[in-house]
C-alpha cells in the first residue's frame, strides 16, 4: 500500500527558497514514477516536475525550469521539491503523486510531464508567495 504525505509548505516572500517534501510509505524505491503537481487558487491542477526513481531521470514544466528541482536521495523515504526564486504565481497547493512504471503510449515508463495518470496522491501542502 502506497501512502503519500506532503509537508514543508509555508508562506514566504517573493525571491525566497523553499523545499517541500513527500514522505512515502510503501516500496516505491525499486523504481516508481513520482511527480509534483500544483493547483493555484481557482485553476486546474498542473504538473511541475517528475522523476523516475529507476534511473533518476527528471522532467520539468517550462514555467519552472531552472527554479525547481525534484530529487529522491538514496536512503531517504522522501521525494523533495526544491524551489528557488519563488514568484507570486507559484502560490498553490502542491501535491505529490506516484505510479508504477509501465510502458506508456509515448514510449516511456512514466506519464509525460503534466499528465495526471498517477494512481496514488497525497493531500497537499500549501505554498504561498507574497510580493
């Protein structure tokens, strides 16, 4: 059974850095697809970063490239999202998601960035950026 619990959300000033984390229970570390999504107030949920734990390959949405970094350190039961140079448009509820690797229509093992085709979801952690 996979359970995901996000933590670390906070209210920060624009330009600040923040790391949020997703604590994972269950065996994902042999090679799962993990992703971070966010849902700004009144908007659709959107994918921002994903990682395939099997080979540590990462993908990012264009809006966050160069500012956000997803990682999963060996020996840790968390998947982290480091966010630098935060902007007011980063204000959102951030969700962690997980799914088993399987061959997808696009030829990869994990959903393409932005796809919500994940089986497991956390409850979210709020990040608020004020300018």
